[in-house]
C-alpha cells in the first residue's frame, strides 16, 4: 500500500473565507502517482473547517456564491460576530 502526504498552506485576510482548493488537491493527487485510493482533506486548526459543496454557478450582485452567503447568515445567527471591541 502506498501512502502519500502533502500539506496545503493557506493565508487568509478576512474573518470568513471560502477558498477553493480543488485544483491544488488534483495537482497533489497527480504528483503522488497513486492510481487508486482515497484522499483525506483535513485541517489541524479549530477555527477552520473543510466544506465540500457541489459546483455552484449562481452568484449574487456582489459576486458571492448564494450557498456561501446563506452559510454566512446562518453562522451570524449561531455565533454573532464581534463588530467592536466595546462590549457595553
């Protein structure tokens, strides 16, 4: 059995980011020369998550994918963002 491992390091600028890593994962798979097997994508950070979604081509007037906008609204309801340092 062959095992191949490679890290993908990402830098984020804002509080909420959706980064498409599909092409990076495909490139790693090709480089691995593994022809049959499984791919595991995981994060070691507690403030990060891996989201798998179908290809989305519907975007709003800001150019954001509708599914991501919906997720942001749900997250804001569950865990409201701290918009200022003043909690009074």
